[in-house]
C-alpha cells in the first residue's frame, strides 16, 4: 500500500513542480521567495503548490498587494522561506549521513549544520542582501535571529517524523530508495507546521519578512507587506532590517507602520525556548530509538 501512496505522491509532486516552475515567474513576488516556492514544491509537492496558490499567486492583475496582505499569508510566506532553505540543507545532510552510515549524534549534527548553514548563509543572508543595500555582512547579522528560531522548530518537527519512521522501515535509510525521499517530504511538511507559530511571532514582532510585491516603477507605490526589521533608523520602508532600494526599475513597499521589535530579553527567552524544544525532541529520540544509543 505504501508503494502505491508513494507513486501517487511522486506523480503529483512532478505535476506540482512543473506548474509552480512555470507559473511563479508571472507572480510579482521577490525572486528569493519565488525560488523558495520552487524548492519547497520539489519536496512538499501538491501541498506546497496549494500553499503557493492560496497565499501568493496573484488571482487578477494588480491585486497581489491586497491578496498577500492578511497576516496569515505573510506568515506562510515567511515559513515557506524557512522550510525551503533549511529543509534543503537538512535533507541533504540526512542523505549524506545515511550514505556514510553516521551514528545518530553525528547524523543530527550534520543535518543541523547544513540546514542552518544553507538557510542562513545563502537562502536568507545572500538571497536577501539587496534588502540591505547589498551588504552581505549586515544581512548575516540581521537574519541570524529569525533563522535560528525558525530552524530549531522546523528541525524538531522533521526529526519527530523522519527518525522513528526510518527506524521502522529499514530500506528508507537508503537515499537511493524512494521511501527515503517520501519520508523526508512528509517530515518537511510536519516541520513546516511546527515552524509556523514561531514565524507568526517573528513576523508580527517585525523580526522577519513576509510576502512582498515587486512591480515595475510607476507613479503609484506598491506594497511589500510586513517586512522584518530590527533597525528603525531608516527613513524608508524597511526589509529585514534596512530600507529597500529598488533595483533595475523595481519598486517595493508602501511604508506600512510596524510595531517596534520586542525587548532583547524577550527575544532571548524565545530563542532559548526554541532551542529547548529541539533539545527535548532529540533527547526523546535518543531514548526511543535503539539506533541512537
């Protein structure tokens, strides 16, 4: 039965990827989030395609600003960006660890390092560097906190699904077996769900970006909703901590008034909580899984 379910999943995933790859470039979304939806669809298949249509795909010309305005869509975009970048690193780490037959501790460590490293260094800081005037080091600094919080909850959700399931299905530990990719896809979907609440907190506290709208420059101003900022000294609309300087004839943001970020103490407590949740999940798995001991 599982073989039939996997076959159906992979067929639907293939169709979903083709649809998103073709359609996403017609949506006036920032390039980093477009690639995020593509990467997420490769692993989350029809679920990711549904998220794309539900939260980002412009239903009618000129309506993207209004369509992505609801906070739950902003948070969905933020979570998608996290899940695509971090998830790609985590799944790559899991595949490498399986090939090398690494013990549980090294397996989890490799997944975390690659997930956080790729998500932070490339998918967040590098892909979003134009939001801070092209300054990569500044982008690294500003994106570290939201990346760390999101990564912890995403990986906790993925570990809960992937490790016990693979322990029960021996062939799924082989990345050359379709069951490996199916399980990691299901794990990423659960990780997405687990990361959604922390992304809600980050977006509504102005610590992380949500959806954006990018259009050719015109006489009217267009929206890039709910962009994150930990820096309030700019006279411009802020994206991930700095003003957006439109490039190549593009213009973003409508200058929304956003609340100040929470106190540093609150941010630290939430960070500790996210790390504690991940540590608790790993501890439970150590005692649950014979292979982890």
